[in-house]
C-alpha cells in the first residue's frame, strides 16, 4: 500500500466573518438533488444556517456574488463563514481549540493534527459513527469519496470527521520550462539534474532584465512546506522506518529525512534555496512565482495555467510551467495525498437534531452535481464550453477557486487537482499526461493517518524546537552532526519510543 504528509500553518492571524441570508429555494433546482437522511426535498425546508471555520486560499470572497448565492441556493443553506488565511490556519485552529469556543463546523486542513486529536479525545466533537451507520442513508458519502476515506480518519475506531475529497495527485514540483528552453537546459529527471538546472537559472538572466536576481526554489513553512514531503520521498523518508524496538519512527525524524535536510543545506549554500524560506508566507511565495521572480515552487498542479496567465500579465512572454518527475537516491520526489487530508468536524455543542441536518448538507455536497458546480460554477456565467471542455470565464476565474471548494465534501475526482478550469482541453490533456504516472510511482506519508496518544504529548513539546533546528542546520548555524544528535535525543526519549510502538500497532491495522 502506498502511503500518506501533514501540513503546518503560518503565524500572523487574520480572520474575516461573512454572512449571507439566502432565500428559501430548492436544492434540486437545476440538479435534481435532494437532501440525504431525512429524505425531504430542500424546497420543503428553511435554509440551514451553518457557522463554519474554513480556510482562505484566494481573495476574501463576496458571499453575495453569483457563485456563493447559487451554492447556498442549491444546498438550501445560509453560510456564516470565518475565513482564515491558509498560512494562519493551524495557528488559528490551535487558538480556537484551546479556547473551547468552537463554531458549529470546523473545516480543518489536517484531521490528524495533535491539538485536534486531543480535542476529539476530550469530547469537543460529535462521534459521527452511529449517525453514518452503514452509510445506506448517505450514498454520496459512501460511493463518491476516495477509497478508505473513512477508514483513514478514525480515532479510537470512531469517525469524527467527514473528508474533503481531493485528488491523490495534488502537489507538483514546478519549474519554468520556458526558462529551461531559453538557457538550453534539458528538463531535469533527477535531483542532481534539478540542482544543476537551478544553478544555471540563478546564475543566468532568464527574465532578461540584465540582473542576476532570479530566485531558485521558493516556499514557506518548515522548508518549502507543500514540497517538503515530495522532496523527502526522493530520499525514502515516506517508507515506514522502524527503530531497534520495532517502533515506527515519525517521518521527520528518520535518517532519510535528515538526508533531505542535508540536501536542502547544500542548495542553500549555493544560493539555490531562497534565503527567506523559513519566514516566507505562502502569499509571499505565491506572489513571487506569479510575478516571474522564481524558477521553482511546489504547489497544487491545477494552479499552472492561472499562474502562467499572471506571469504573462507581469510582462514575461509565453511562460510555461511544468511539473517534474525527479528520481532521487531512494525514490521519486512525488508526494501523494490520501484523497483529502482535511476534514469537517461538528462541535459537540450542536444539538443532535442539527447534526443530522448538517450531515444531510454534507451528503448533498458530495453529489456529482454539486461537485461539478464547485469546479465550474454556473453555465455562461462562470464557464463556457469549448471543444467539450468547460473553460472558466473572467468572472469564473475570480469566483470559482480553491476557497470556493472548502465548504463541502465534494465527490472524488482523480484529476481534480490537476486540470485547470482556465485551460482548454488540449492544455489539460497535456497536463494530465505530464503527471499521469504520479499515482503509480508516488508515495503517501503514513503519518497522514496514523495516531498515537503518546505522540501528541511528545510532539507538542518538541515540534517548534525541531523546526528551529531544521532551519539552523540548513543555514549553517549548527552542523549536520549537531542536528543528527538533536534528532537522536528526541528519538531516544522513553515517551517517544512508546509513541513509536503505538504508531507501529496502528499501522498494522492498515495492512
């Protein structure tokens, strides 16, 4: 079995609460969809008011625009969303969990985050297992989500979160193909070739501005955030690794991950990894890439066409982004998701009757009809059909985006994070071909779904310190031997070894 990465958040905090009172229209209008468990069509019920905490990945949406008005009309809901910028999600989530002042629904980016698991174990959220039963009353949640979606997200054998269905193929290590061509550099196929390509780009002048100011690899977070697990996979970090006692070692503390840190150190020494990597925010990294300042960046593949358009607007002619298939010492630099690492949890403060209504809402959002709407919006408003391909209009590009997909489960789409609604059929066919083997040769970090009670306590004490030491090792403030000693110290703690035993036991249940 190939295995599942965790994501970590930023620091600065910005939240925006927006509300819209939607009219009492039928959820089935234009879709023929009805609500789930209660079997009552939406036109017989008042709109369901939902307070939700959710991630903001684009500009703050106008909840009165055509897309959001139609979403609430079709789902017969009245959404009151606290939008939290993506880089601040985990920080804000931890604060919300600590306060105990929970909204009705939490849409989280990582359903295995230790602070969240602690809150679950302390009774903060509904156990959804008895509500879902055999899923006979929730056919969309059963049939339209990725395989084993609910198996992965159990805590103590119980289901506390609904999946946010997404493609297993998601993150691509991007590079500017037009710059490679301009500098006569072949498309890299190995980490060594990638490193050499970055060196030529950084030392060259690919944007033609007469300055050597082009950045190599950019990102944010621990190292480059969305790309951490992908690069680590090339060193074998996502393969289960056991200690002498048979415990399963946490991915970031394996010898292979330490090799990854050493490789990033080498990139940094050559000026190929952005100096600001440790403090750069996601919005800053994205802006650098969209304005043609950097060669390489690891993010979801479906951004490519939109970013090419933005780079061209910034004044660079005919930009072309490709996602690389890089072979490393012990694997490919490809990190697969589990078809939705995030999830939706319902606060225990919500009355039982409303839990059923919320499940009906999420059942509806997992329908093919609502999912198709989430990707393309309203015909002739948000998209036009060209050569059999739905292509977003200017309004569609503005209103239909990553943020707009964050309030529902959605149906699983293999190429959902690959194809661009801004691209035509030829563009998307080529993009699929570019990454079609990812699902076969990529890997999943097992710690995306494994749980250990002991680990929650261990990692809460050492995570921030570990992050700081990764940065110090990469920038040369400590030696790699000092970093290895630090990792050994954590791995040899009695409570860590106990956690690793628990991880190993949990992992056996997935074989």
